[in-house]
């Protein structure tokens, strides 16, 4: 195992005072000292550019569809200490968002009684708060977490392939358009995936120090489960990895039966720690665990009902699972490569990842996956990197909601580590090839700045063409309402506006005065027809006729199209 070999290798003493054959002092210690300073500097540079990209995105983008729900629920947690809205997601991610909400100190209307969607809009637009300032504060804690997960990627890869491999992996992570896009939003996808990655890294380290790292891995797994319920799919894999790590850490003289007992006990410790974190996240919101759901809780039957009842979590968590199962039964609409369909396609996520991942990143993902299996000293880490990724991806592919690669944002996180491990291959050309591919990823990512959400790679025409192949959070999640307002003021002042907007923002709050073209006869729709690209992708009936009889003249953020009528 490479990591153990590295740790067991004796440290080389400093030899500043030993001359070489020419009588000059040995230059190697100075080179090592320079490397020690250069590596942290490059880490800061990579994370710094990522922070700039995410903060710019956070400032410029208006609320996406899901964000007001989380921000409104976080404010409710802070000011009313009750569990009422958004049961389909556990509290921890919203408590993280709540740190920013608390710093923003918005006015909260405690008499409000609407549903969770209305709750967020009421807080942002109807309570006297500045929506831009509040959303920025809510997004900053997620940005900070995303940067910290970058350090996990770096540290994990350093243990496998050295500091150069760590820097390569961090570069792949820091320039990933999906990670930047969703790491800059007050949403739950990146935090949940990052906690799972952290748990796996700690389990890898548990192969040497299980007593320290096994409980910490359980805490990280619990944090993932307390953020998104979809992370439950990773539990069996991580428990198996726990047993494997404890087994590998056994002393050579320990009897096999005793080692097996310790391995099972280690898995139990992880499970207990994870359950404790989930319970703690609910108790932080309300120590009395009062559960008064605002929405009706659907009834679940069969195996799903039995599975929900077996969960060792609070009733609010189990009811949230029931809501999630009800979502899975809903006939959602999907859009892939120009095809509008009802239901889900099992290959949707792999196809969407193919479109939305930089080409250099795809190449290094594949090379890293192969290297982790083919290179002897990397084989021990292959189950840790590949098994959680495969299981979570398979679970997401079986879901009914073909809404975007955010459901698979764990892929660029885990496979960034695998990509950095390519440098463990001892071939002269490998560092050059990896460097070129990382540079290609960086250039592709920087070219899309600051429009990371609608990114697609060069093979599919870049972000301007993404809407022709994908929809929803892949392209248009309601994020460009503010940019639309600026464009209309700059270029189309005093023109009549007809708007079909897909999002949670309130157009009038940004100075947009528009009417819905679907509510009047087509002959009255004259002037500018502005349509979110997700609505264009799913247009039927009256809206499709209006679009077909209009002329596209402008786009905003690669997510909204402006037509002339």
C-alpha cells in the first residue's frame, strides 16, 4: 500500500553542511525548502481563483429555484426553533446556510403561514429585506465549505501520489464548472457530497489509526445523511469500507477471529456516530423535537414503508423520506439532446456528465479510474474512490428526476482524487500529459466565467449551446433574472415586455414590468418575448406557437432568450 510505504520510509536528514564533489554546499535542502513553500502557495492560488469564481457567481446570480426554500427554512429554524417546512431535506445543510442568514439578520415575519415556496419568497421580497444581500450571506457558508472540501481532495491525493498529484487533483476540483456552479449556491448538493468524500478520506486514514479516524468518519457520514437523504445509498459501502480499514489496521499477530470482531465493531461505531449526528441536527433546531408539518405527508406502502419505519432517525426524517418517495412517483418531464419526455432515462446522468464536464477532466477521470485498479500500489485505494462513486451514481440514475448533474456532483469530487493519482504511474510522459490536461481543464473553465451553471464542453458547443441538449439546473435554474433586468434597462428601455420566467425570483423586485403572453390572444403579444430556456425546451401549445413566430435577437447568461415580435 503506497500510503503506508510513504509513511514508513525513514526521513532523510538535512545535509546543509555536507559539500558535494565540487566543494559547494548541497543544493538539495534548498530545493526541498523551496518546494515546501511553493506547494502551499499553489494551493492558495488554486483555491483563491475558485473563491473568486464562486463569489462572483454568488454576487451576480439571483435566487435559483431551490434556494429560497432553504433560506426561508433556515430563517425559520433560527427565529422560531421549530421543524415545520421542507421535511424532505434534513436540517444540517440549512443550518449551515443559516449561519449566513444569521449574519445578515433579516426581518422575519413570524405570523406567516404559507407553504415552503411562499415562505422563501416572502422572506426575500415581501418582508423589507434586500434579497441580493441576504442571498449572498446565505451562500457564503456553502462557499467556505466547498473550499474546505478542496483541502480534503488535496490531502487525500497527497497521501496517494505525493504533493504534485495533490496539486493536480486540487486543480481538477478547483476548475470543475459543476463544483463551482453549485458550490456558490445556498443549496445542499455540494455539502452532502463533500461530507461523504471526507468520510471516505478518514476511512482511508483509518487503515493506520482506526481509533482516531473511524469515529471521525462516522461523524462525517452523519453530516452527509443530515444534509441530504440521497446519501443513504452510500451507507452500506462506507460501513464495508470501515470494516476493511479496521481489518487492514490489525497487528500481524492478532487472531483472525478477533480482527473480524474489531472490524464489525468499527462499522458499528461509524453507524452509531452517524445516527447521533442526524439526531443532533434535529435537536439543534428544536430540543423538544416538535414536528408539525405544514404540508400533508404522503402514505408509503410496501417495502418502502418498511424501510422508512426501520430508519433509526426522528419522525421528521422518516416523514421526509415519505415525501421523497412521493416525488419519485411523480411523472416529471425531462429533456435530453432535444428530446422532451415524461419519466426518466437511466442513462440521463452519464449523458449529462458527458456534456457538462471539461474534456480534459473526462480524460483524467478515466485514466485515474484505470490507474487505481492497474497500478499495484494504488489498488488498495480503488474501493475507497470507485465504490462510493459507482453506488451513489447508480442510485441517482435510478431516480425519477432528470434535472441536472447536481445530483451527481460527487463524481467530480471523488474522481478529482483519482485523476491526481495518475501521477503515481512511473512513466516520463505522464507528468507532461497530466499537466497539459489540467491546463486544458483550467482554460475551458475560465472561458465560461462567470456563467458556470450552463457550462458545456467544447465538443458540445460550449455554454451557448447547452440549452439545446439539457434543461433545468444544467442550464436555467432561474439564476439570471437580475442580469435580465440589467439587459432590458441597457438595450430595450421602454419596450413592451412579455415574460415566461422559470424560477423563484420576483421580476418586479428587479424592475421588470412584464405580462404573461400565454394569458392573452397571440395577436396582442407584440414587442419583446422573453423566455427562460427551460421553458423553451418544454414549450407546447400557445407558447410554442409564440416562439415559432418570433425572431431570437439576444440571450442573457446563456439561460434566457429574448425574441422580437
